[in-house]
C-alpha cells in the first residue's frame, strides 16, 4: 500500500480548507470553501463505494435483461437490450470508466423496456427491485457526500 492513500490525501485537503483557509476568509469566500469541501467529500465517498456498487448492480441488471424475451419488443428496443447485455466489460477488474459506461448502457436498456411493458410485467417488477437495491448500494456515497458544514 502506498501511503498516504487517496482517502488520506482528500481528508487532508478537506481539513485544510475547513480548518485553515475558511476561518480566515470573509463570508462569501468561506461559503465557497464549504462548497469545495463538500464536493471533495462527495469524490471521497464515491471513490470508496462506486466501483463495487456498479459491479454488483451491473451484473444483477445484466441478468434481468438477459431474462427478457426481446422478440416481444419493438425491433430497436430488442436490439438495444441485446447490445447492452453483450457489451459486458472484461471480467478481470474492469476500470471505473468501463463500469460507468456499462451501467449507462444497461440502465438505458432497462428504461426502454420499462417504457414498453405493462406495470405488472415481470421485467418491470424485476427492474424496480433492481433499482431499489442499487439505490441502497449507492447510499453511502450519496449520503456521506452531504455530511459536514454547508453553505
């Protein structure tokens, strides 16, 4: 492990902004400092949690989309779903950018399916359950990003 790691560096920058810089500033500049510290907290929380949440969520959603009978969908929607499912990143530690791109494709395919199937369709129910689980996985970086003083 290389020290200090990204978490320690971000913590030091946040601390410097809040404890060293902001107290010596006039009100507007202090407000901007608080905003900058909050933005860094968001980055810090996402760096810790986003990759595992996307990896699990993408695999779950890919399974849901694989189970959909795409022949019952309009051609362009079926093709988009099949394309999103096939575009799986390499199984060996995909990078965060690859996982984000995969999430965008998969979530776009899910939205397209949801817009075309009835409320009680199994794919729609499974998609809603997936999104609820994904929101729980993403909670830490969504919630932890908004701790501390605000403007």
